[in-house]
C-alpha cells in the first residue's frame, strides 16, 4: 500500500512539473506578439492630471484597431513627464481592465 501511495504521489508531482513548463512557451509567444504589434504614433496631448496621453496612431494589430486619434492610459505615469505634443513614438498598447493602456514605448526620431 505504501508503494502504491508513493507511486501515485510521484505521478502527480511529475505531471504538475511538466504542466508548469508548458506555460513557459506561452510567455515567449506573447512577447513575440507584443514585439510584432508595436505601433507608431504622434503625441497630440498629454493630460498629467487625468493620467492619459492622446495619440494619433497607426493600426493596433493586436487589438484589431484601425488608425485613429484617441486617448490612452499609461502603465507608468512618469512617462507623461517625458512626452510633449508632436513627439513621435513607437508603442505597444493593450486592454487592461477595460481601458486601453500604453504598456511600453520607445522614442522615434
């Protein structure tokens, strides 16, 4: 009986560790999608009080959105101090709790 119980526990632990490793590939795939989904935009307005930036942007492929001008929340409010009207950026936006959020960005020349 002890051997059966030990074997059963071993099987469960091995299955769980294999399961944990499976999810690791998903993170790499998500990062690849994020990289491929960078969009370009121009800062139209920065509202530090509301914590939003208005961008005229190209297509947001990961969100299936056409080019338009719209407001985004930002992952890091300190970014709002770096942006000025007319700045061009490349960025990744995603839907977070029902809001469009700039998750990362880099300046464009």
